[in-house]
C-alpha cells in the first residue's frame, strides 16, 4: 500500500465496485428477496419526499456531526468544537473515498492538528482513544440490536433466540473486558501478557521491534488510560448521541418512505447497517450496507420499493453527503492555513545602501 499507484488503482476499483453495487441494487435485492423493484418505483418514493422532511433530515445529520465533536474534544484536550468538526468532516471525506481510508484519515488528522500546534503524541493518543471508543460501540450496537428484538416480542425461532442471547451477552462481556483493561492496571497487565504471547506467535519479520511489545503497549495504555479515566463521560455521551442521532436519521428515512417496521426493528436494522459499513471491499461498505439494510427491512415486512428507497436515502446522509461537506471543510482549513502563514511571514527589510 506504500506504492501510490497501487493505492490509486485500489481506490478506482473500490469506487467502481461501489457504484456498480448501487447501480444494480434492484437486481441484487430481487435476488435476495425474490421480489421485483425498479428504479422508477424507487424514484417515485424520492419524488414524494416533502421539503420539510428533507430539512429535518439535514438538521438531524448536522446535529450528529456536532455530537461527534464531543468525542474528539474529550480525547484531545484543547481541541475546539469547530476544529473537531473540521477534523471529522475532512477525515470522513478521505475515508469515504478510499477502500482503506482509515490510515489516510489518521495521516490527515496528524497534519491538521500539527498545523493547530498540537504535539504528535497527544494526537496519537487521541486517535487511539477515539478509535477504541468507536470500536467498542461497534461491538455494542449488534448486542443492542439483538436485545431489542428479543425483548420486543418479534417472532423468532427458539434456536435463533438462544443464539441471540448468547451472542449479545458474549459481545457485552468482551466490551467489559476491553474497557476494564483501559481503566485498571491489573486488567491491563493481564491483557498485555496475553497480547505479548500472541505477538510471539507471529513470524519474526512481523513482530513489534524496539523496546518490545510489552513496553510499547504499556506506554500507549498508560497515556490512553489517562484520557479514559478523566474523559470517559465525554467520550461515551458523545458516541451515544452521535449514534442515536444517526439512528434518528434512519427513522426519518423509514417514515418518509413508509417502511418503518417498529422501534425494536429499526434499532436492529440500524445496528446491522453500521456493522456492514466495516466491509472494506468498498469505501464504508457502500452498496453492501444498502443491500443488507433492504434485506432486513423486507424481513420485517417493509415493502421492497419503500425499503430500497429508505436504504439509499440513509446511505446518502451517512456517506455520500459527507464527501462534499468534508471537501469544503478541508478547503476552508487549507485556505485559513495559507492566510495565517502569509500573515505570520516576516516582512523583508529594505536593503541599506
């Protein structure tokens, strides 16, 4: 991935695959559900949207972006909410255009925060802390979706119900273990020994070098634990409100298209959609997320054309619109940086004769 032409090639292939999946989404969902839907039917759903509903979706989307700024400001003390909004928007735009955009997003985060005067190490710790919190909530979401269905009275087979309880509780236990390792030294030491043992099983050329895996892990854990111990309320509440508002966007899309299946079912569909965004074959799982969301909605009884329109709308608000918005944020940042550099540049003194 260090070769820029390989990166460009993979990006083109990934974007082409995403566009192809979206273009042939009616055929894909027809193969999944056995029901036919056309783009004209989907277009009729879009044409029925009122401007009030579109305005509501836009407002909730902006509110979700603002909610996530609390995660970033909690993980990096001194970062303002405006800076966090710019950072998140620009990073999302890059991540949404590349199949492995996370690394490029981190590089952009480092470059932007360096321009604002932040030292490298706090930025790395912030990236690690916010990344861990995102990952923890990615684990929690499926458990919440499963529990919502199990407690809602949704008719499920006994085998599925048993597997659901086991899966949900196992996920929550895993989250508790990881959170404990971040907060308590004894749990971190135990996890560190497990990870050291796992590292020794890797081929020699892939093993961590330098001070050894235990020392590196201990330094990172100590710094991250400091952030977690003092900033966990902001991290947690920021993620809860961010994901809650994203779920509300989905509810708006479902209500607008007449495909709302119920509270518990909408939570389960939202959890599934967020899991599917981790598919790396396309940026943010584009095409895969929409197909999976449609399949889940149809399973819960939603009409196919309404479900497809809702999934595409949701994909627009959680993926597509972030690209131009992030581009504008990145352009504004670059313009301000250039202007600041011009103002701070010392004026040339006149040559004395």
